[in-house]
């Protein structure tokens, strides 16, 4: 009768190594998903910071320099049919 003691240990080590490999692959996939999630969050915050900074800069500009968007055709003010000129100052 021959003992297969070393072969059994080799199989057990190989099985355990395969389990470790599978765990490592699962951990890699989980970390990649988490990294993608964090990258998306970082991009969202980059855009949010830019938007907030633009609002702050707009609020800090003097009112005369703030540009107003052009009104749409329906929102344009109606022109007066009579033009009122300032009164002339007469010399006496």
C-alpha cells in the first residue's frame, strides 16, 4: 500500500490557492467598482465647485457690469408709439 500523503497536501494547497485567487479577483472587482463610484463623485464635485464659484463671482461683480440675458421674442418690451423728449431749457 502506497501513501499519497504529499499528493493530498499538494491538492489541498492548490485548492486553497485557488480560493485565495478567487477572493482576490472578487476584491479587485469590488474595489474597481468603488473607484468608479468615487471618480464619478469627484467629477460631480468639480462641476459643483465651478458652478458655485461662478455664482459667487457673478454676485460680487458690480451691478452695471452684470450682463442680462437677451429676452426672447415674446418677452421683448413693447416700444412706445410716442417718443417723449426732455424739455429744452430756454435762455432768457
